[in-house]
C-alpha cells in the first residue's frame, strides 16, 4: 500500500526559536501559536538549488479537555484542526520557569531524531495532560486457548519495525481507542481488529516528527496536524517510537495516477480520493491529501465498479460497498474508466478464476484475506491463497481437497463453479469460521507457524465452527442429511458435513439429491464422499482443559466494545468486540453484585459496588448482542441471555436464536429478522432435563418437547442451574393485572388471567386490538391449550400472535360461562335504559354485587384490563366505545344490537372502579391501574 505525497522530502535544517509567542506581524507567514523553545521555521534545501521556508506546525501540548476547549475558543479554530488561524494569534500556557539559557540551535536532517527530542526535552513545559476515560467496572478475565494455537496476547507482526497494539488516541479533542498496525511503511488505525477498513492510514514519509513523552505517551506530527497516542505501558510506547524512528527517511511513494473530489454517501460530504497503484486512497479533505493523511484504502484487486445513476457509482468489495457521486457525467466517465483500468490490470487470470471472483467473498482468501486467491478446497467450498493452500495440503486429501483455479481445469465442472459462485467463501466461513475471535484471525502477512496453527484449529479441531444442533447423534445427522439434500439448502448440508455427517453412511443421499434434481447438492456430496471428519467432541474436551490464569483488569463500555485497562485511568491494553459475546449471566447475591460474560475463548466476571451500576453495564451489553429492540419490561429481572440453537419437538429442523431467562418466563429472539419473537411461561410444574454431553436442555412446553442447544458447556450448565430459580419465582414475579381489594372474594379463571396478563404486557399498542381477528385455527388451538394447561401454553409476542391471544380470550369468555346470568338479564336492560347517568351507575353497582363471586371477580378483571387498553387508544385506536361494541356480544349475547347495552358496556369500562368497589369495601381505593 502507498500514499501520495505531493512534495518530495529532502535534507533540511530545523531552527528552534526560544523567543516568546509570536505577535502575528505581517511579515510572518503564519502566526506562531507555539511555546518557547518550539520549532518555529524549517529551511528546506533541495538538490536542485531551490529553497523554501515555511512555518512548522505549532506544538500543541497535551492538555485536559476543559483547558483545550478554552484554548480552542480563544483561537477560534475548527475542532478538527491542530493549528491556529493566521489572523488570530493565541496565547499558550507559559512554563513555570523559563529555560536556564536562551539560545538558537540548528539540527541537521540527517541527525537521528533523538537529537531533536533531547533538544526539546531540555526546555520543559508545564501542561495538563489528557487522560483516558476512567474505568467504570472491575473485570476478572480467564482465557481459554486451544492446544497448539498461538497465544492471544502475542503479536506475531512485531519485529524491529513492524508492530501492532491497542492505543489510546487523540485527534484534537476527539478521543478513541484504536487497534494500530505498522508494517514498516504504512501505519493503520482500526476501530476493531476485525474491521476491514481503517479509521486513519498514512505512509511513514508523511510524518514530520515523532515525539516521546511520559506515561506511555507519544505524538506523531504531519506538518499542520498531529495525533497523540498513549500505550498501556512504557515498553509498548518505546517499541512504537523506535519502530517509527527506524522507518524514517524512506522515499515517498509515486504520485497518484488520478485524484480529485467525490461525494461519498456514508460521509454525507465531499471526500478526496486518489488512485495509487492498485489502491484507492480516500481522504476526508484535500488538505489531508496534501498531508498524506488518509481515512482508508480500498484494494482494487478485490473490487468491482457499477454505475448506479447519472452521476453516481458503487465501488463493491467483499466487506463493504462505497457509494460515490461525481460532479458531472464527464467526471463520472473518467473515474469509471480509470477504476476499471486498474481492476483489469490486477485481474489478468483464467476464466474459472474470473467467474469465481465474480462473488466479492471469493476475491479474498477464505482463511487469511489475501487478494485474488488462485487455489480452492473443493470439498470445503473455500477459495484460498497459495500460502494457505500449502497448509491445507498438509491436512491430507481426506480433509481438504486442494485444486488450482488455473491448472486443474478438468475438475471445474459447471455445477462446481456454480457452488462456489453462489456459496463459496461466505457459506464456508459461516460454517467453519462462525466464531473466529478477531485476535486469532490471521492476516495475509501471517508467519508460517501462525498460519498453520490457525488452519489446523479451524479445520482439524473445529474450534470456530458452527456446530449443527443434531451433532450429538450420528444417526440423527445422517438422517437429516438425507432430508436436506432433496432441497436447495446447501449451507445446511455443509453444516451437517462439518459436524460429522457421513456421506458413506447415507448411501442413498447422492441418489436422493439426483432424483430431486439438486445438481449442486449432488456435486457437494460427491466431493465429500470419502472425507474424514475429526472427533470434534474429543478436541473440545482437550481444549477445555487448557485454561490460562485469572487476570484482574478494569473495564469500560464504548459503543459496541468493552475496553480493558490495567489501571483505572490507564490506556487500554485490550478490547473485546461485544459481537463476540455468546452468553451473559447475572451472578449477584444479597451481598455481591456480579455478572459473567462468555465468549468463545474467554470468561469475564464483572463486579461493582452498587447494583444500579452493575445493571447499567449488563443491560447495555444485552441490548448490543440481542437482535432487535428490547422493551424495558423484557429486561426486568433478566437472569441469563445466551445464543443457542432451538429444536422443537421431534422435528429435525432448528433455528438460531437468542434466549433470555426471566422469573417465570423464557423469551426467544430470532437471529433472522423475518422470524417471530416468542415467549414461553415457566412455573414450578415445568419439566426440564439436562443432556450434559450434548450441551442440551430439554423443556416440556404444553406437552411438547423443546430442545435448547448451547455453544459452550459452561453456558448449558449455568442455564440449567438458573432454570429452577426462574420457574419457582415466576408466579410471584408476574405482573398483577387486576388487584382485587382485600374484601372482594372470588377467583378469575387462570386461562383468562393468563390471556389478560399477556395482552397487557405485549399488546396494548397493537393497532385494532380485539377488533381485528386472529387466525381461526390458531385461536382454537390456543383455547384448547389454555384450558388444558394455562401456565404452560405457549403465547407468542408478535402482533399476529397477540391478536390470536385476544381472540382466544373472547372465545373463552363467550363459550366458557356466562358472566351475566340469564336470570338477571332483564334487570340489566332496565338499568341501562335510565336516561341519567347518576341513576344508571348505582344500579350497575347493585347488580354487580348480586353476581356470583367468581363472575364478579372475572368481570372486574376484564373491565379493569379494557380500561387500560383504552388509555392507549392513540396507538391502538381502541376507544372505550370501540371496545364496548366488540365486547357487548360477549357479555349480553342477543342484546348486542341494543344501543343501551353498548352504552352500559362502555360505562362498565370507564367507571369500573366506581361500579365494582365502594367505600365500605376499600375506603382508600380511588383508582386501580395495572401494577407491574
């Protein structure tokens, strides 16, 4: 990779001016905002005899956020700029004591940079330093490593020059923690290790100076701008400074072939782009282009271009699509011509390779990410580079069948090419690389031993694979394989083969696929017919015994990341991407506040002195990892959250979900957006059992078995331990939807109470609640399940499922029993006929008191619930009148067309507290609202 630099570097002299701050006189090229002893001008002498003098960037000290804000206000400068405007000279903090001697030094460009550092260190400046944000929670981390794999803490890229680590980073007032890499020429800053595109990137020739400071700090200067860094210890700081110094003096890269401004949709502003070799550099502005300070680099050998509008086009890569717009059709045509020319130069290869590379995922190696891979493992559906192909060959052909895209033309049949184009690296890594931690993912320049460890862990030990839910049973795997190959779900076939399904043990699988006309399935099975699958269970047991020691850290949350530091206010030493989390458990007791976070490789226990602080951190992580928005009540009392596979009944079909365990309830959140959210009630009567060897918990819901399969043994055992507490505490923790006064007797049927409870929790804002009908078959099935086992019946939480529950409630009330007995019907009609409300309400109250106790309690619960529904009429459009029209047939059957009875039902809803209670029964009761 290379960055364009507009002017070549040459030997020059640096003049250090010890005088006080500049007065901004007219003959000065720029106002000097620096401190005494800072570099004020640079005399650059080129071999051609010409010379140029310019003012160096002011050396802005590390200051506190408040001080910097005051300074920037005085300077009246943009927050993204590191220099003061010419017309506004600013005052810098003065040192507590002036230097002992005032002199003028001249330093030759060929002298090592340390000489500059020594010169400036002789003139101390008293400043307030910037600090990283303080940690907010204590963390104990235990790492788990697979045998033979590289240590997570090691950095195989480090050498005399190459380096990588987490660094705290400041650009002006903006602070972040970034993953920094340096290959001896280009320094890149990434928000996450797994990111494919940088936040900042620059060539070493763009650097004007590197300054080392105290407490692990150092700064990098680019003439007019500078970045400030802080490492978590001085050894890391010294490594970075020495690497950057050792790489100084390199020739600048060649000028760009084309550069100019384009509008980028993601930035919602103009950016500056430049084509350099086979790379497209993107800069935030033309000024940054002149400084050589880029935002990111796009490798054109893995990209394609597509015009999307009159002036716009997309630059498509395997990881991201960039949307650009030119100023005119002429500019657009010129950019498309240049970009396509660069891509063609990078992609001169065979037709098979070009067809496979038509899929963006196949344009990079499926293991290390190298561009334009020319080899493939035809049984794994994986396109790989030459370096990774050598490791795959060492696995033997009964594990990975390696073929060339250029040379082995006979093997590339049309169905095989279609398999790779449609599925290829994306499907292969969804199965084999489902859980690769960012710290363990190899890069194109990975050394041989690290590359070998990673590939062996991935394909021999199955360390990162997505285990098929039926992997606990060889018989079930083989049976499911015979079912799947008759359809077009190639990815599940790949998952079954990855988990140990044997094509040889299913002699009819290939025949079934051929008979069903599934050419792609047939091709995949043939290439896996004689492939051996390792004993992954044995590997998993061996891996679980390799545990590292406990590491005490301090943590703080930042966007979708968990930052760790060794001290409360020190720089970050490691960062966890929260998307790697697979389980969260609340481990708090009466005296301790603690929760646990599990990833594929790590176990973290986070503790705090206060319960509120602990919940803030835990619920933040849950909201990040669980798909879809979460209501506040869904997080109330949450005990565990995990990613798992859900298998229902005797079916072999499974779905990947996130599950949340609360007192009395188990919630399922689908990973796919089109699937429905579900809820399963728990009670002391709920039956559940553990299959420890398979990481499965079986739960019996409404007489049907439900299987929860976890990714880690620890997740499974923790859930099993918490299930008893959740089931036993469910009844007391459920919301009380209608609080009967102490003197009011009677019981509400449990199936009615369950429906009211569920609708109040999930359906108050459903449009047309009770007016819209659910599915007739679903409603009838729900009624049967609720009558058989009210607390175990499964009630869904999607809009249609809530409408099904509402339909079941109406059917239960209409067909179960008569709330208003026929013998009292005439008196209700007479009471409703009064013209004055003051006459009607006392009669209603008298008639309610004559109802059987259970009828009275049920009618009171129903009217209290409907009162709450009409309070949400702006969202659900169900006013008290609309509800009365719907429920009058339920209460009074054939009298539903009587307008007086509609008004009566409406008044039962609006005045339910006045009608169902009086002062003798509960003198304190003025209004009853749902209690949560």
